[in-house]
C-alpha cells in the first residue's frame, strides 16, 4: 500500500504537467495545421506584408518629445470631425461604430492575445483581472496567430468572466487587397481557431487597420457577420503615452460609444495596460457601464435604457 502511495505521489506531478501541456498543444496544433496548409501558404505568399506590430514603437523612449507631440497634434486634427463622421462617409451602412444607450459604452481590444514572436509577452491574465476589478467587460478581436502563446485555460477564464472573442483574421496585416475567396479562406481559418475556445464565436468582425473592401463586406454578409469600428480611438499603437490616450478617450467618449485600445504585451504596447486602467477609472467617474459588444447590442434590441 505504501509503495502505491509513493508511486502516485511521483506520477501525479507528471500527470498535471501533461494536462497543462495539452492545453497548449491542442490549440497550437490547430494553428500550426492551418499555417501548414498548402493553400494557406500560397495565399500568404501572394499577400505577404509587414506585420503592423513591426512598425510600432516598442517603448515610449523610442520617440523624441517633438515627434510624440507631432503625432498627438496630427491625430487630434485628423479626428476633429469625429470618427463617427469618417465611418459614415467611408464605410457601408452595415458597419457599426456606436450604439444607442444612455449609460453604457462598449469596450473593444484588438490584436488579442499575444504575438507569435513574443512567447513571454502575454498579459491576458493582467488585463482580465484589471477589468474584473472594475466590473467591466470587453470584446477581444483576436488575431488567429496571436493565440499560439496563450494557454486555453486563460481564455476559458476570460470567457467565464463575461468577455467575448471575435474575428480579426489570422495575421496582423491588411486584407483589402485579398480576393473574396482568399479573404473567406482566412476568415474561416480564424473562426476555426476561435471555435476551439467557444463553439460559436460572436458575430462581430473588425478589419485589421480598418481596411474594408467591397469583396470583404460581401463575404461578411454571406456569413452573417457585422463589421464594427470604434468611434473612440487614440491611435494607441502610434502614440505611446498612456495618460494622453486615456485623456483623449475620456474627452471623446459618449454614451453608446465603442472604445478601442489595442492589447498590451510585455515589451510591446505595454503602455496600453496603464491606458486601460486610467480609462476604466475615468469611465466609472462618468457613471458609464463598460460592456462587450453583444451585451450592449442586447440592450439595444430590448430597448433597455
């Protein structure tokens, strides 16, 4: 009997480690299988681009004060008419950039969860705990290849806390030059990755870089998906100043707004964690609930104020 107990004591840690590893292997296997598909390889070769994250500053220290100031002034001038205005004139009517709600906003986070080139950079747990502390929810627009360094149990906890995941394609680059067939192929491969976490991912979609073509919109319509853009966005990947980002958002936000801040990672856009924190504090002071897109959409459908 004593020998059995000793054997169990020795094997139990190995069993636990195997279970933890399986949480990674399952979804990484799906992503690697997709990336190894000949058709997917050919499509990526045809449309190969520089990843958006590779053009971003890695830290605030990379920019001089004058360069940072120029970026802030430029963005303020560009968005002077308001992002709702630009969405109205540049996108089809089916694109949503706001909701009707008296005391709530929708919070969206792009490029979840962590870049494949940043294996130790995942900050999903920190972001989840931050939102939990403010009783806030968000919609995470997830890049398929950004799931490879995130444990499935981390995403399970995120969903359990009332957040949702939505399609942001497989790669962090523009898709507006893709043919309908190539775009659909990529879109459905991303859906396959997200389905590993939840059988039916939400209906929301956000085009990377906001670049939406007619062929992309046609594919989205076929699959009953809705393109969503923010009406409050501080160009946080371009302007690494969390206090300014939060101040800009809190100045522009209105009831029913859709806010966007990109996912922070260790060593990349890390300042966005502080920007999220300051934004959530400010929204609380304004008396605004922070919901995910499906939650605020449900309020709209039921006409609940």
